[in-house]
C-alpha cells in the first residue's frame, strides 16, 4: 500500500487546479462540491495506507520514490516516507482538513461566487502543501510544501482583500515567517552539505559523523525556522493578527497545518537535536516560556478568536517543551489530540459568533447556550479537553503525558513542571471563562436559521474525539516509539488539581469582572506584553530611517538638519519625541537619534552612498552601451520596415472596424451578401 502514498495529496492539488485555472463558469453547488470532495478524498485514499501501517508495515519506515533529479554525479531523489510519525501527522491532517472543509461548505456558502471559488482553491492547495510536509521523505519536497503553506496562509489570512486590516495581517504573517524560513533554508543547506544527500533518512544517519562545531549552528538555524512557523516566542506576534481570516481558515491553520508544521519538523529531525543538547535546551526553554506567556495573555483577551490564537500558541509551547526534553512521541500524541479539540473550539465559536450577529467579542456570546445549544455544548467539550479536566477528556491524558515527560527530564524537571502546571491552570481559566459567559442567559434568545448537517457532523465527530480520544494517547505514544507511560500517583493528582483550580478561578473572574480588568490593566503595562511596539521602535523605525538615508540625499539632509535642530533644543515633528513607542518606553526626546548620529558631520560620505549608487552605476553603464554600440546600428532599416508594416496593418484594421455599425439590418445585409457569395462560389466550383 506504500505505492498509494504519493497519490494522497493529488486530489487536493487537482481541486486547486480545477477551481483556480478552469476558465469555465461553475455554479455555487459545483464549486462547493469540488472544494469539499478534493479535501475528503485524501482522507479516503490514506485509509488503506493507514491500515497497512497498523499491521506493522511502516514501523521501520518505508519510502515511496516519486522522481529523481540528476545533477552531474549527484542524484536528488524526491520521495515520500511512511513511518509512525507521518502516519500520526498525516492521518490527523487529512481527517481534520476534511471536517473543516465540510463545515466550510455551510459557513462560506453565502460568499460571492468568485470569492467562494478562490477560498476553496486556496484551502485545497493549503491541504496539498501540508500533506507534502508531513509525508516528505526528502528536504526538497519538505521545503516545497513548507513554502506552499506559507504562501497559502498569507492569501487566506488576507482573504478579505477589501479590509486593510486583513491585508496587513496577511503581510505580517508572511514577512515574520519568511525570516524564520530563511534560517530554516540556511540550516537545511548546511545539513545537506554535511550529509551529502537530500533524503531525510540519509541526513539523520549522517548526524553522528558531523563535527560538533558545525552541528550546533545547523540545529540552531533549523530550530529557529521551526519555531517561527509555529509562532513561538519571539516570533508569535503574527498569530493573533491572523484571526482576520475566515473562521474555518483559523480552525485549520491553528489545529493541524501551518502552526503545527514546526512541531512536525522538530519531531522529524529529533535525532539531530538529540545530538545538540544545548539547542534542545534552548528549544525547551522557549517552549515553556511560550506556553506560560500565551496562557497568561489569553486570560485577559476580550475577543474569542484572539483568545483561541494565544491558546494555540500556548499549546504548541507544550509540544515544543516535550520535543526539547527529548520526548517527540509525547509531543505527537498531544499534537493529534490538540488538533481535534482546537478545531472543535474554532468551529463552535464560529457558530456562536454567527448567532451573536457576527461579533467575536466574548461578552457578545452571552446566551449562546440557548441560541445555539449544539455549538455551545461542543465548545464546552472542547474547552474541557483544552483545560485537561481529569479522566473524562482526551486533553487530560495528553497533558499528563507532557507533564510526566517534564518531571522526569532531569535536574530542571521540577521547576519546569511547576511552570507547566501553572500554564495548565491558566489554560482552564481562559477556556472556562468563555464557557461560563456563553452559558449565561441573555435577553435575546432568538435562534438564527443557520446550521445543518454540514455544521453538525464535524462538531459531533470532533467532540467525540475530544472525549474518547484520550484512550488512544498511550497507544499513540507507544506507536511513535516512546516509552510506556509511568506517571506517579501524586504527580497525576497534582496535575489533575491544576485544571480544577483554573475552573474555579474562571468562575471568580466571571462573577467579579472588575478584578480581571485590574489584572489586565497591570499586564498591559509590562513591556514583555508589548513586543510589537518593541519591534517597531528598535527595528522597523530604524530600518525606515536607514532606507530614507540610502534612498535619497534629500532624506539624508533632512535627518542631519533634524539632528542639528534637536541639539539646539528645537523639536522636529517625526523624530523620537513624536514617536508613540518612544513615549511608551520613556525614551529621552533630546537624545540624538541613531541615524542622526551617523549622519551628523558625515553628510558628504552619506551623500556618496545615497540615491541608490548601484542603480546609478547600472544606468551609467547602460547609457555608455547604448551610445557606443546600439546607436551605431541605428537606424535599422529592416526594423523600420517591420514597424511600418505593423503600423499600416493596424491602420487598415481600424478602417475595417467602421463596417461594424451594430445595426441588425446591416448585419442581416452582410449575412445575406455572404450567403450569396458562398452560393456563387459553390456554383462556380461545380462546373465541369
């Protein structure tokens, strides 16, 4: 059955091609059928492959070659691999994507037909790219799928192109992840040069022979690339803004695709990070920091979609923590369970938001229990699994596995476990704060006529997995090669107490909202919670000044003049004193700016490099070339003749257009004359 593996992403790719490139006009029903069918077929095609894998056919790993590229003496083989990792991740991606696209048929059904067609085309390409990532057996296919999901995420986040906020959010996600992708490409290139092969199994086999001084930079670059894709601190700023896209996009992006791609890559290259313990320690520290940081921010969020965004960031942090501590099987188990309950939360929130007039504010969800009971109880089940309520939810089993891996990780296990337990408690707090608010009674109890099987079926399936999926956590860990679970009773009891305390804290915040407002006001003044302002002040603003200096001499002189005026005590609009970020962080308004210090007293030198010197040199060379070489062949009589013919032909065509008057009688006359001509021609050719 391994031969079927390369065909699994094909239906999604074909769906993209048909919806995006077919010139024929398609009806709304046909567009939905193609988009949904192209997303369901990969799960159906993967089913027999998964059954063969469960029989033990892929325990040691099997490779399905696709094609080979010969480059001199080097041969790059593009292939797909089937092993426990690709089995777990591929099955999760295929099933969750199919359910989300089924839901999309109802949720996006009222969009204008061109927008609906574009949506399903991009979602299908998104799915095809993610399947390429999880099944890739070489870095070429891996990076191709990696960049495909990055491009699709940009276009889907910015789906509502008429909203500047959505376009800005898509651009922000693209640029932030491109920085991380550059690091990833550099790390993969260094790994390729050290291993001499593009196959992932060959690269991992060559890890023990790579020099340690080279291994650490390789692992570090790849880790930063993966963390950037998974929105881990400090690359997390793009993730909350990504909520500008449609809700099904958020459900797929946050559960099993884009954000989870970094976790899958770290798990795939686990032997590489095991050989670089200092990089693994960095990964673990960033993971626990992101888990606690994201959970704390989610507690004070007033918007349901942003709350779930920070929740994703936090839960991915738990997976990254397990990966950094050398427990990839535990991370994969939590990935599978998280994909189910996080997509359930987004889809349920979309229904409740639709029933609340389209608002995503948490306060607007009051009464959802009575307006949309199916969606409310689905959300409550997802929130319970996210919080990890003991025994009865799947999230508890996967969370306990992570906490157990942290506890047994070594000397730092106890403090890391405490931080993880606090993050788990905060997770229950923000999850059940929404449940308690949505479950309260509202004055407006009218139920909008929206739903149907396309909404109900995904919610029921995902809710079932969020409850009974915990029974498979131990089997998933064993299947992925992890050790058997051995959780001490006291540790399990303490882990179970964390979500219960979080639920009680959520109840307190709902009853006393002013207390939460005071906490939120204090946290908003903490600099760590204002990363974007720091980015703007220390990077974006400086870059804009440098671009001004190098782009034109007038900008350079303006900056130098502003520096001179500031030294005399005269403030200049647009300088540090006027910058909101500077005021927020108490920057001295009289202190010369970085660019001003560079340009002050060095204006001639700056002028030398300003005004795009490279462009000016190229233009000068082009002018010399035209004057000394091209001009000698001018005028070109042959070229003039052709141009004259083209101009005359165009003039003749313009004259011929005058016979098109648009009158019916004129058209009828010319048709009659044409028929007469054809009859005369036929009569003449019939002579013998």
